[in-house]
C-alpha cells in the first residue's frame, strides 16, 4: 500500500515571520478523506520580522487567524506523530515556526488507486479563517473560529483573484454560511475555486436595510455625536458592567459598515487585500414592523428586545428616554432596500441577495380574514410576510436583488419540522438553502 | 353552548404564554371578529435559548355570544391547557368558536 505525504506547503509573507500552533484534527485516524475536505487546522501568527513590530497585517484578527488543511486527493488518513501537542500548545499562534515541509500525516490508497504523480498534489490546500473579536476579552481559541466575533471570514489561500461574499446575517444565515462546525466548511467543500466568505452577525444591531444604509453613509461627525451621547449616558451614575459592555459593542457596531469593509488576506503567494464585498446576502427577517429612531441625533437602531432585556436596566432606560418607535410598512422596506442598493451601486457593482420569509402560518387557524382589522398586513404576521415576499419579488424584477427562496424551501421540507420558529432551521434545510445560495451566486456570475 | 377557552399548544416547544392584552370583560357581548386576547409565546421559556423566538398571537371570536368569565389579566403567565376565559355562544347546537392568528412582533419598548 502506498503512503502519500500530506505537507502543509509554503506560505510567503515578505517582511513577516509566520508561526503556528500545534495541529488540531477535525477527523479521526483512518478517516476516508475527500478532496477539498478540511481535516485539520492550526492557529497562525504573522509577525513583523524586523522593527517596527506593531505593523501587524491583521490588527483586529491577529489572535484568531487560523489555517485549515484539505487534501487534494481522496485516501485514508494516517496521522503523523508529534504534530499535535494538545492543551495550550495547540492554541498558541506562534509556538512553532512555519515549515513548508511539515508533514502532518499520510494518505493510504486502496488497491487499484494510484497516488497522483505531481509533488504539489501532496501540498494540502490551505483554508484561512479569521475572526474579529467584539472585545479582546472574548478569548476563545478552543476550536475553529471559536469566540465572540463581530465578523468572521474564511478564504481559500490559492489563486490570484477571488470574490468576496458578505452574509449580513441573522441566525437563519448562520447555518447556511458557517455551517455545522461554525467555520464555513460546507461552503468551501462545495467550492474548490478561490472565494472569500464573510459573516457579520446580528449580536447587537439587527441588520435591516435602513441600519445598513445608515452605516454605509455615516460620517465621522455623525459617529462622533453618537459616541459622545453614548459615552455621556453610560459614564454617568452607577452602571452595571453588562450595560457598559453592551454600549461598547453597540458603539463598535455603529462605527462599522460591513458594506465598506476591506480585508487583508494571506495567500500562499503572500499578503493581499480583498473587498469590499462583491455580493451581499441579506435577510428579510431583519425587517421588523418598527425600528427605533434617536430623537435628537436621528439615527436608527434595530435591536432584539431580548438583548436589551438581558443587558441591564440602563440600556432600556436610555432607549426609553432617547428613542421613539417608528413603524415600518412594507412600502418603507421597499424604499429602504432600493435606497441601499442604489447607494452601494453608485460606488461599485454589487449583487444583492435576500432570503425571503417563510410565509406559511404554522400556528394560525384563521378561517376568514373578515375577523381581523385592516389593513391585514399591519396586524397579521402571515399576511405581512406574504406582502414582504411579494415586495422583494417586485424588487427582483427591477434588477435590484435576487431572491433566495426560503419560503419555497420551507414548504418543500415542512416548516413545522424544519423551521419551527420561523428563523432557526434544521441542518437539512440549511444545506438546501446553502445549495440554493451557491446556485444563485453562479447564476449571477458572482462565482 | 359555552366554550372554555384554554391556552392551546401553538408550537411543539411551547410550555407557557404571557397574556399581553385582554379586550373583553365578564358579561360583555361579543360579535364575530371581536378581539378577546393577545398573548406572547417565548420558546426559551421551555428551554434556554440564546436567540429566543418570541411570537405574538391574537384570539378573536368567530361567533356572537357573551363572555361568561375572564380568568386572566395582562402580564399573567399561563401554561398550556389553562383556562383563559369562557364564552357562551348564541348557538344552542355547538360551542362558541374562536380563531387564533400570529400578529406582528410587538416589543413593549421604548
């Protein structure tokens, strides 16, 4: 039986030294590997090799930069000894120097299978992963992209040019993009070509079109006024630590615009830059029936009520005293979407995708709409969802966006079993929607 | 015929609901479409959930009749199967009927 080495291969970053942790395994010894399937990973550190030493290429992600390894050919894995140390040494980003010849294991081939003749075939494909911590207190190097990140991303480290796909996600996008292991692995298993996926969660701000547009347009002066207001409010009186953390995370979120983000990426051939996003995936679920508007400063907040409730009474008091509730009609959402798409496209070409709503009402037993006040879309959730779905259909016809038909997929699989609360899916439904997203990305020639 | 309206199981994961609004009083006449109650269901009440799905519902009358009794007030939390109110329908042949529908998310803030 032939043993085929699995080498990590070279990483070039002129002016920098690359270190790594011990190797951690994602599969067991004896696993039948598939081409492109990540089987192991380690943390890496990219440090300047000469002064000044503070010019790090991943300033917000230096603690959580990882590389996963995927064989190029199928075979049965035999792990090498002494590449994993266990414990903390498998977490330290620069415990070992990066050596291209490091062999983390071998593939064995079944009788009749032939190892590929090329030496480069034994070089593992590098999948890079990076997380930007919401706070540097949120250490969590216990796994692939483990930790509290306000942005996480991954990319294949080979090829010259790749596209960036941004998921501005609610929970319903988490399973589609980050998948079962929370590390984009299913997406990259399906996409061998160069590609860069970015996920921005809804931990603080729920990313509706209006808040995204405001983030996109926010000026430094407007941000300074918001910061001043937050600092004055939350530095006064006796404050709960949770409130201060919430206020800090909120200010950080308001300071960012996911649609303007640029990214550093490490490739086999060296450091590159990427972004802003070539495609953006939004969730119609983010478009609630109302938003909050700051009475004096005029900016919009869209928050989960449970987050406010969990983070101390001061947050709620601040909202009560400074914000007004603004109803958002279906027409308002349409205007917000159009304004967002137009504003971004005025600067660059971007494809927008929107997951629509599951419009089936699992719990309703409505026999006749005559029993309910009109307009029905202002009262009944199922009617509002149907109206929103029709609205995005109109926008799709105008070329503003492409619909990812969650409604159809939920009907096909059964909403009660696979989307029981309307947002959180089963793996099967997430797999289906991931396939649909990829199909649409190809159809729109993003990938 | 009277109807004892109990809290239905609206979701397999649901255990309780919170009464958000009560629109009728004991002895009040109701007609088809009369609002009876609004309630919210927080699925994290049954199992801890980082992202609790909170849904709101309205129960309305489908028949003419009378409110015989009201067993809940806004803010009350009730378990599945608990009585919410009792209705007496005008029909002597079948119990009074109600309907329930999901309504738009209604956070009680600011």
